[in-house]
C-alpha cells in the first residue's frame, strides 16, 4: 500500500512536517499534551438507531457520537461511533493517550458472494467468527465474564466482558470492553463492542453499552433503499452503485458527484461547501491535464507496459501483486478509471483521525483504498488548509490512474504536489502563485545558509537522491522534514517557472523534470533517472540560480 499524506502548515515548522504513515503520528505535537482531566469522562447517551436494510439486515440503538465508516480493507468492520479526540481516554498523570472510547459494529459474513461477477474477484479475507477476531485483535485484553443471553430477538446471544490495565499496577488506568455476538444466521454473525473507562467507572459505561447491546433486532432487507443494480456495465456506473450501497449503510454520510469525481462526505449540512469543492476538483484537474496531459501520461503508461513485457520486471497479476511502491499498468482504460476518483470529506479533524487519517496530517491519498481523504478545516486553520491539501493529494490521485503506484524521489513527488497547492482559484479558473506555506520558510533557510555555510538547506546534489526516510527526517544541515518539503517545493517551482525570469537561467534546466520522469518510467531506476536528468549540469551554478530566484519571489 502506498499512502501520500499532506500536513497542515500551522506554527511554521510544525505545519510543514508531513506524516506518511500512522507510525509517524504527530498528534501530541499538534494537539498539545492533555495534562488536565481525562477526556471521555462520561459514557455516551443513546440518541438514535443504526439501521442496515440494504446488506446485513439489522438495527441497533446508537449513541450520540458520530458514525465513522470502515475503510475498504476492514473486512470485519462495519463502522464505529466515536468523536475523535473528544473520545480519547488519557492517562491523568501525564496526559498520554491510551485508547479511543468507542462503539464498534463488526460482521463475520461467511455467505457466498451475491452474484457471479463477485465470485470472480479476489476477496480479502478477515476473521471467520468472533473467536478468531478476538484472538487477533483483543489479545492484550483479559476476559473476565462470559454469559449466554437466551431469546434475544429469537437468538442466543453471547455477552463477553474484558478488561485491560494500561501502565503499571501502581500508576496504570483500567479500561473495560463489552462484546455482544449475535448469530444472525448459520453464515452470518454480527457483533457490537463498547469500550470505555474501567474499574470503578466501568459500571456507567457498561450500563449504556448493555442498553445498546440488548436492542439488536433483525430486519428484512428493503430493495427500495437502493437501485436494483448499476445503470450499465460502465466502470463509472458500477463504481457509483458500490458507493451507493456503502452510503446507504453509513448514517450521516451522503454521495455527490461531478464529471470526474465521486464525493463521499458527512459534511451534509453545507451544500455550498460541497459545490465549491467539486468545482475546485474539476478546475484543478484541468491544470493537471495541462502539465501532465492525457497524451503524455498514456505515452508513459505504454513505456511502463513495454518495460514490463520486454525483459524488465514482469507485470503483476491478480494472484501475484506488484511489490509495494511499484507501477502496475492495468488493461483497464486509465481515463475511465480516473473519472471514478473517490474523494472522502470528513466533517472535521476529529472524524478524520477516527477514520484513519495519520496523526499530524491534513489529508492523504491511499492507492490501496483508491480514496483521497481530507477534512473540512474551517473550524481550525481555515478553508485555505482544506483547498491546499485537496490540490496536493488530488495530483497524486490523478497520476495514479495512469502510472500506478508511481514512486519517484520525494523532491519530485512532494515538490510537485506542493506546486499544485500554490494554485489559487478565481472565477472557477486556477492561477499559479508561490505556495505561501513553503515560501517563507525556504527564504529564511536560504538566508541562514548564506550566513552560516552548511546549515539551513541541503545541497541540491544530495537532496535529489535522498530516500523517503531521509526526506522526512533530520539532517546534518540542521534541517527537518518541514524544511525539506519547503526546499522540494521551491526547487520544483524554480524549474517550472524560472525560464525567462530567473537570473543565470540555463536552458538545460528546462529539460530536467521531463528527462527525470521519462527515464524513471523507462528504467524503473531512481539513480538512472537522476543521472540522466542532471547530466552535464553544474550543481553549484544550479543551486546559486535557484537560491537567487527563490529569494526574489
């Protein structure tokens, strides 16, 4: 799986550090330590009903928390109720986050796929039953109680209570979890999990979770809730139908669409925002097509297929997936696939992180899920954050459908993403501007390097060969991930706009980006791509020209 994420650019340097994977989470840095009272001190209130009449056929009482859908790879998860950071249980002694108080709905579906077409698709398998799930996912929990509840909606339901101590016996905090397992049929089980504070406070949580757990009822499926099937066999119509089924089972979420995008969102109370977002998506796509025209990306895609089929690395098959980060050219028309691009908009930061957004990030593109995920930041840093993130991540999404998991060096990949973040819209058309989040920082760093050689910026001849880990980490030049993002953006901006404007511009600079891209696609070799792109280039002169131009912006 390849995940691109985009960070909020708040507090100068912290806003420029980008997290690729959850392991690099910066939630504590950005959110601040909670050294006061515990969050999620009180259990939820019951305020509604979860209802699925389109796939699994059941209802259950719901809390007054927001519903967060499962990601596509979560085979056993239906979704969860949570309010993000507001539901984070923290250690009162040091403010460290311990666990997310939540209610999860799970499924263990052993039924055959619903139609012949589904039977031919590779299926991601999860746990076959709750016992398998608990062994893998609840291994660090201790079972303290198990009871069979007879005749609950005609079923014998299993109720299990678990506990876990976070920290030492002296300084630890107790957590509690109750599970209800419903044998809906011989081939389908549903489960409800409720997690909250344990020890003396568990009774309050357990009482609410028991009310919810005992409210489960089976209901008949309702064909009127969904169209009978896709409008046609086109890729877009099939994708629309899949998303309609998902949304129908996700309370509070809705589906919108524009010519090239499907927008799935819980921000259903702000139609103007959704309309503007879709207008921006279509407008920035026109910019992508100007710089990476369809004719070019189709040509590059053919080069990928030629390399794979003529002595290069073989194309991956369904049974043998490509290595992580490598390009796979499929037989499906990439233009048609790109017109099915999915963008998920969470209503706020908390919901975004509950859904799976990496800590410290403002959005991400996941090739595995084929989904771009961001949140509306109007209540935080402002919509400018939302739009910048959208422009950056939608670029990765656009390129993916033509070149697969395109994996260039980070200066090229993230520098180009940030290049598109600089575009500002006016009258539904985008105009290029320097990306203000990066500009101030790189100017400061260039000035620092001129006062103290060996600090502030990384020599261009080094950063163009850096691995992803080097790009995100610290360096001997006193720089960090935020500095590297700013430098990557400014270098791409220089190469794309410097002709006719930069002092000491060399016409050879105009070919660097194109040569790098073509060589990488043809050879799948990062070193060869850099060698070809900078062949004959005097790095000292290039760096001097780049610095002078950046300072003039």
